């Protein structure tokens, strides 16, 4: 047994006899004395072996990552280390035991390791020894514990819902699991517990939560994994205001408990269309300005073909004014911004520097004096300002300028990195129409309730219908989203109709839900927060793999276990499946 963790000892412990255990983080042999930094999950303590210590001979063969047990007396360091919490003391070792040896590791076990990410993921059990990841895992635990503490005190019940469930495809692709007992039939891994938590409301449980594992077979990014964790909340006999209130108080509790940060409630609210208009995105970073300005009206009669074609094809022209930035960006830098805009579908990026009240740009000569002055007025541009303008489809314009806005905000230090700008985005449209597919899709999901005043127009004017939907965003990221749910079977069927799900498919996919709604369902609603996203934001990382113990790569590959992998033919036979040809065999 041990008496202390390796981050526990301080100057007041000098003179105590202690027993420690851990991994060798570093050994320094100075001839007359040997120092060993002993590391465990809490921190590091320096072990000292002076020239008259017979144990120095044992240290000769000790290497990094050996597992040791040491007993000794706490002494004051002669050379203190202010960067280490135990930097005022060391342990003069009187007993040393090697519990296990270790091979040369394929990576440095330290925060500034030079290992590639693939190496770190392959040897994740070594990577997790690094203090940085130890802190991330502890932060994740603390956030989860604070969540449970808060919701338990608010009289929520914690539930578990099925992992093997029915495939109800409407959104991302499902992961499917073949059944051995029911040949040619499949389970699906849940994309969320959505339908089960609604069924719990039908069952009369008024306050549900779950730290829920979710699975989505979709393209991955730095902030997305095929399996992830949600803080899932649902409440019965409530309205939207109740969900927003409980969510705000939960976030405030987590910030205060985990980070010691006080945040103000209630949070500000942005209308969905207002967010798109001013920020170009439904997850705006509101810590700084640089709002988008619609300048299409200035160019209604323009002869400049790029702007003219955009407007004639139903597009828009929008701009952002980067104040006092005209002299800070060379042509090379402006070309970089154009390439960034093109990543989001823009065909180009127009730029104007303002000098002596006039536009300076390669395309300024194509604009009339009236158009030039209108652009200055619309954007409130003054000498020294830089205007960035995109003309294209509205969705492309918004996406490109939203990206440039966030890029400029970060590069120009326009906001406090530690500020939390929690903001609700509310009044979401119920549906969006996809021109390519020729059909409507739900902006949230098909179980979202329409606003009461729009119920009668759901079939006749789907694009005008608003929903009781809401997203919580912070630092330009979606932290969570939810809605009031449909609790009448007739409305649910109407929504399915608009989405092009015919009566037969409604019964096949959602018959159990429609049946349940017929037995007296209370008004209910909820929200789901991304636990991984919360840890990322509070931990100050933009890589989701930093906050998950055993993550997968961007191609959904587990380098540690080499999953996914082939299975034996005998296993396939039991499932009634045949092995298909690989891409190389086709």
C-alpha cells in the first residue's frame, strides 16, 4: 500500500515517512546523486538517492516507465521547482522495490511528445499516461459527476435505454447489427435515445436523464466520432421555458463546480433567421462583431457580371467590414482568404480597401459611383477598413463569410478566449426543402412540435411553419439542441406526410410510437448536450480525440485494436450472411 499520491506532498509534510508508487517519468544520474521523477495519475514526486545511499546501485538498471514502490522521508529541496506542485520537497528514499520493468516506449510519455497521432492512438494506453490526457479524463469525470449531482437534486431519474434497437433511418446512417436468432433481420445502434425517452414520458415518468452512448455512421471531423456521449434530458407536463431554464442552471452548475466560473442567466436568445442574417450560421460566435451585411440591394442594377449573375440566379451578395485592417493584409493574405472562402463553395472573394473615402480594388473600376457609395454606406466603411464580399447562392455566401468571420476573429484577437457566450438560437423553421432531392427534411428531427399558431398550415405551407426548437451555442459551437415533442398522433402523421414518408413506411418504422401516442401522451420536451463537446470547450481543445479514452481515427478505425476487422466464416454462417468482395477484389 501507499500513503500518498505523487501530487500530495508539500512543505508542511517535511519529516514524514511516506510510501509512494508509480511510473518512472524521468531519471537523472548526476554521479554523486540520482533523482527519479515518480509519476502517478495525480502528479509527480522527486525521489532522491544521495551518495551515501546504498540503494543507488539498484537505480542503475532502472529506466523510464519502470513501475516502482518507494519508501522514504520527506525533505526540503535544495533547488526548488516552482513549475511543479510538489516542487518544494523531495523524498529521501530508504526502501525501493521494482514492481515491474518496461520496454523502450515507442513515444515520449510527456505533454510535448513528438509522436504522430497515429502512434499515440495505436499505443493509447501509453498516451493516456501523459499528464495532459490525465487532466482531460479527470475533467470529463468531474463534468459527468456535476451533471448527475445537479439533475438528481432536481428530482430527475436516471434511465438506461436499449443499445440494440430498431433501425428508423431519418438523418445519419445507422450502424446495423445482424441477429443470429432472427436470420436476415437486424438491430440498429441508437443515434440517440430519442424515441425511448419520449416513450418514458408516455409511461408517466416526468423527469428523465441519461448519460447516453450514441452511434452515427457519418463522415468524421476533429469534433466528431462514430460513437459519442450525450447528456440526455426529457421532461413531461412542461413548456419550452422550463427546458431552457433547467438547461441554463445545469450549465451554470457545471461551470461553477468544475471551473469555478460564475455565468449569468438567463442566456441571451437569437432568432434562427437573425443568427443566419448577422452571423451566417446557426451556431454563431457572439463574442465579437464582424456581422454580415446584405449589400444585394446596392447592386440591383449593376453591370458587374459576377454580382449581376449571382442576383439573377436567386443568389445574394453579402459583406463583412474588417475595421482598420486595410494596411495589415497583403495581396498574398487576401488570396489566402479567397482560398478559405472557396473551401465552402464560393467561386471567389471580392475585397475592397478604403482609402480617402474611396474603394481600392481590382474590381472597383467596374462599379458605378452610386454603387461604390452605396457599398460604403451599407457597411459603414471608413478609411482604413477592409471589405470582404461574396456573391453566390445564399447558403454558400453565408457559409463562406461565417468561416472567414471566425478565422478573422481568432487571428485578430477580437475576443476573450476565456469568455463564455452562451446563447440560445430559437424559433427554428420546422422544415427545409432540398432542391436536389425534391423533398422536405426536418431541421431538428421529425418528432419536433410545430408552434401552436402554425399547426393548421403544416401541410399547406411547410416552409412557413416554425417549431418549438432550440439550440444552445457557445464559442461558435453547438453545445446541445432540443425541442418540444409532438404528443398527438395526428400531428406526427402530418409531419411524416410532409417528409414524404408514406403510411406504410410510417407503420413499419414508427408504428410503436404512433400506437403509444394514442394512449394519452402529456406535452413533453427535452434537450441533449454533447458531453464530449462540453469537455472539449472547458478543456480548451478542438480535437475530440483528446477527451475520449479510446477514440477512433477520422476514418473510424481503432488503431489500438485494429477494428473494424474481418470475422470468421463460421460466424457469418451462424448469422446467415455471406462474405462480399472487398474493394480490392472487385
